[in-house]
C-alpha cells in the first residue's frame, strides 16, 4: 500500500480526525511562509520580522509595526485552497472534529470549517486596547498610521505577538481534541514554534500523519509521512 492509499484508508475508516496546521497550509493560497526561502524572514526590512511582531515593539513603535503589518501580514484577496476545502468537507462528513491552526488568515472558516481553533489569533478581529470595542479588518486596511478607536484608544489586532501567551481556553480545547483523536494529521508546519508545536505530544493514537515538504522534528514518530504539497495531497476530498 503506497502513501496515498494509506492516507485514504486512515481517513475513510475514521470519524475522529483532528488536523493541526501551519503556514504551509496557506502557501498554496499565495500567503508566504514566514520561514521559507522566499518567506518574510528572508526579505529586507528595517528590523527582523520577529522583532517587529513582538509585543514590546508594538508598544514602542506602533506606527512602524502597522506599516509592516499592513504590507506583509494581511492578504485580503487570498482564497481557500484544496487543503482548506478538503478539511471543511471532512468536517461536514462527520470525520474531522477540529482544525487547530497556527495561521491568522481566517481561510479555514472561509472554506466552511466550523470548529477552528486559532492558536495565534486572527487578522480579521481587532479591538481597542482601552475600551475593548471590536473592529473588523477594514478598520486596519482603510486607515493610515496607527488606527484609533472612537474613544481615542489604540486598536490592536487580535493576533498573538511574540512575548505574548496563547489563550488558555483555546489551548485547553486543542489539548482535548488532540488527546482524544483517532487520526492526527499535521500539515504545513515544521513544528518549530512552541508552545503550539508541543501540543502534538498529547496525541495517544497510532495514526500520526505528517504532510510537509521539509523534514520535521517529529518524523521519527510518524506513522505516515508525505512530502507533496498539502493541497495536492488532500484534493480528492476538496
């Protein structure tokens, strides 16, 4: 049985699949991967992206943060690819119980997935740091400089920046889904970003599938490894 046949067998026989994904899920939607050769980490800028996307930089250099954020982190025209569509369809079929994502683009929901746990937040949600009023993405993209609330407070994206902790409610739900999963599919992530990557330690099953073009830190523990583009791998369910 080849890789694709084994993947099909795992998916067809399970109604308790959990998907854990990273930036590689959205690269086929033309959203660059932070750490790829042509990704954000290899582009010229005044500061390294990791510095700009930190809490302390946001507080100290808010206008420069937003200049970078508008240019490099928002992709309003991006559309779901076959990976996003396949996962939404598997959920509708009662097979995929949850999508746990490190991405902030909202494409899983745009494809139709309902149970999406966003470990690092979403560019689609923004709030005033003073009064907590909610603002949609348009408020960021259609403003210049530092976007401000009607109360005069600074608007911050609901995105987990470096130096900020992950939401404990989202983390607990993710742990629960992973620890009870029959099949765990990990896609489009090198599993290099913690604490998110550490969540897969909670998986207790024997159907761990890795779909990633590069080697990950968990290859030795996987039951199935596929290095083809994830949208291509999952397209028969899209």
